[in-house]
């Protein structure tokens, strides 16, 4: 059975609008290729609410990598790439699409009040660090 998140459509629209339809990591302006990634998962009762400050607009590949703790974003908005991915050698998707993101700062949303919550980023980043 799949849990259907009723808020997902509204959450996605709000997050993507906050970032003007651009990816948070690369800045590519194509909202049809974006997901709204939760920084803190729905299951987290304290931080998992479907609010803009708990979201990042990421491509489907970046979203999957973020959820799998293969990429992380620290509280200062710096992108980190796991040693596991950095050690792999494959085609352009890995090299250009993921590995080159290391050290980039995520792009901010239009309004300061929509910036990703530092506490949520810190919690998720700790999971990323532990997964390494």
C-alpha cells in the first residue's frame, strides 16, 4: 500500500513558486523537471510539515540522491556529495549532474522568509554525514 500525501501538489507548487521555477542547486529554469524535496520527512512530527521552509526544488535525480543521503546540504546551503558517489566513475550524469555540485551553494528563494530552515537542514545533513 502506498501512502498518498494529499498536500504534495500544493507543497510542490509553493516550493517551486518560491524559487521562481528554478532548481535550487543548478538554477536550471524548467519547473516541469522539478520535485519539491522535503528537507525533514513527513514522518518527523516536529519538522516534517509541508511548508516552503521545509522544501527544496530539485530535479528527480537530485531529489533521489538527497533522499538517499548521497548528496547533502549543510545549514549554510553548501552542497556536499558522498564519498561513495565521488569514488564512482561513470558517464556525464554522474560527473556533470552530481559530482560537479560539490561545494555549490544552493540558490535562495525570492523571499528571505522562504529560505530553507537551518534547523531542518542541520538535521538532514547529520543523516547525510552518518550515511557516509
